[in-house]
């Protein structure tokens, strides 16, 4: 019994010792599209199962009712996700693990936060559509294969804290055009870049130093003393009007260094446009007066300083429009409802700030274009943000008369006709409107017909009147004897006479 108690006590003590250690391990938990390693107050993204194209990773994720900070992206967390196109990593993430975004074939852009401290091996390897990379954070080393085989990678920016680039970091990145590094880069391992980049200069940030790739490895060189500067290209805009501001787009300034062994002025050259002090002799900006003005471009390093000039021309500002007025009305100023506005003959006077004016017959707008209702209508003419008006008269478009284009098929009836009223079959009746337009009447049942009573009228010619919408038209019908009716009459009158 004593031995049993001793064993039980030992087991309890062992459990008490191991319990804190067990609690230190992270437990897997799934929240939405994320599989997480759950720590006490933070989480590591272990796997992403979503299909978002433009993903913004949250800085916190609620786990069991508690918001926990996302501090790490784990090994292979997003690997092989072809849905991703852009990714924004929150400012809480300090570590990106090995192969975290490996083979994300459609990823074109990733925002790496300043909070990042470590970048894992092959973190973005085989992201063949990635275009730009900016690692301006606490990361001090770009690890092995970090961006290996990023075939479309064009621009690389590495911050001041980056001191080393490991082998394979940018191998098979054949599209690289610009590489910008900080002044603390001290080591680039052989094989960090492809061989074809030997001899390419990599301009650092805010420094006249540069990194030179050569077949023996990579070293940081400092340029020789400054010899001169050169305005390699002036700004694209060199002429201005009063009121405009100086624009420097297109300006390129090259620093020329006194390289050993080179002829004066033929030494190493470096684009220092962003580091120059550029001043116009006219302090006001925008320009307030016409003239020809010099712009000084100055650059200096620890050895010497130089300045160059270029000139811009400023002319008086073009006069601006102050008002417009209708000069001549259109030829047509009377319309019928439903017609479209006709501006033929319309002209306007455009008045300018310098007192001048000009006549315009085109280039303006006029509204409304469709005149639907009767009355006096105001037409607004617009030109360059200014308006003027004129009026037109719109009349109701009513039926002016009825026209019988073709009489009925039957216009002759026998005496004592018993077949009903006037037969309108074959009649073509036209309504003529105020605007001169003509429209056939398709529903003859709406026409009022007045004429002789065919069953009692005597032999002769009678008018038939058609009435529609207050207008009338007429045609004639004839009532006559048929042959047998004539025969009866001859016999009857012959007997009476006899």
C-alpha cells in the first residue's frame, strides 16, 4: 500500500511539472478561411484555405471570443494558392516563414509591413507574376531563394536595415530593371543574382555610393570626388503661362565623378536628380508675371558642389471667357409639339476678360432638343461652362383637315337598297396635321358617316360626309335603277298611259 501511495504522489508531481509545458504548445484552430496555431494572446497563420484575389490579412482574428494578434505567417501557409493576386500583410506580423507564399503563380503585388523582422527561405519563390518587391522594414537579411524564379520581377527596393543578400535570393529573375538598396548593404553572396547581371549598377537610397556586381562577387564601392554635374534632360514642359507652376517631370541630372584613369568629365556617372536643390529665380510659384526665368540645379557631396541653369519662358495668361450671349437666333423659331430643335443659323458672342469677343457658330450645346409641349419655350445655349438663352414658340400639332385619298370601292347603290349603310371598304382617309405631316386613318370605326338613307332615298347623286376630330371630308354616292327596276317602270308607266 505504501509503495502504491509513493507511485501516485510521483505521478501527481510529474503532471504538475509537465502541465505548464503542455500549455505552451499552440493548438490548431480554424477560423473562417484560416487554420491557426493558437497561442495565449497571438496566432500564427498555419494555412489559408480561401480563394480571395485581393487579400488583406487581418491584424487580429477572433478565437473563442478573444481577439488575438496575427504575429506570424507560417511555413507554406499560402503555398500554391493560384487565386491570390495581391496580398496586404498587416503591421503586426514579425515573421514570414519558409515558403510561405511559394508558387503563388498569379500573385502580382505584396505589401510587406515595416514590422517584419525575419523573412523565411524561399518565402516568395516561384511567384512568377510578382512585379515589385519592397522590403523596407527591420529585416536585415534576404535569405536563400527568397525570390528565386520570380520571372516578372522588375523593381526591387531594400531598406537601410538590409545588410546581406544570400545566394539564390534573386536567381532566375530575368526581368529585373531597377534595384535600390540602402547604405548599409555590406554583403551579397555569389549566386544571389543571375550571371547576366554582372556589371549592373544598383543605386542606393540617399547616397552617392553604389553596389557593383562583378564576377568575383559583390562589393560596395564609393565613387571618386565629384567632378561636375550635367543636366542630361530638361523638363518636358519649358513654356508656361502666368498662373501656372513649375513642373520638373522629365528633368534628369547626372553627377560626373573624377574616376581614376578616366579623362576629365568622362568618369562614372550617377543619376542624382532626386538629391538636387532646384530653385527658380522667381520665388513665386505659380508664376505671376511674363518673362524668361532661370532655374538653378545644385548638387553637392562631401567633396564639391556644382550648379547648372536652364531657362523657362512665361507668357501672359490667355484671356478667359467672362460671358456669352446669343447673337442671332436660329432660322426656325416656331415649332409644333414633338419636333426636334433646329439650331441652323444660331450664333453666339463669346466675351473675354481682356475685352475682346468672338462669334461662334459651332461648338456649343442647346437644350432641350425635343419640344414636346405647346407654349413659349426657353432654350439654353451652353459653351465652356457659360450659358445664354433664347425662346421659341411651340404650337399644338392638331389635325387641320381630312383628305380622301381613295374613295370607297362602292359608290353606286340600287334604288331601295336593303344592304345596310354606306360601305367604306376601300376608303383611304388621311389626317393632315398642322406641321404638314399626313397620317392614314387605320380605324375607320372612329369616323362618323352621314349621308342618304339608302333604303328610302330616290334616284340621284348624294354627298356622304365623314367627320373625325372636328374635321370633315366628303364623297358622292349615286342611287339608280337596276335593269329590272327600269323594266318595271316602263311597263307600269306604259299601262297607265294606255
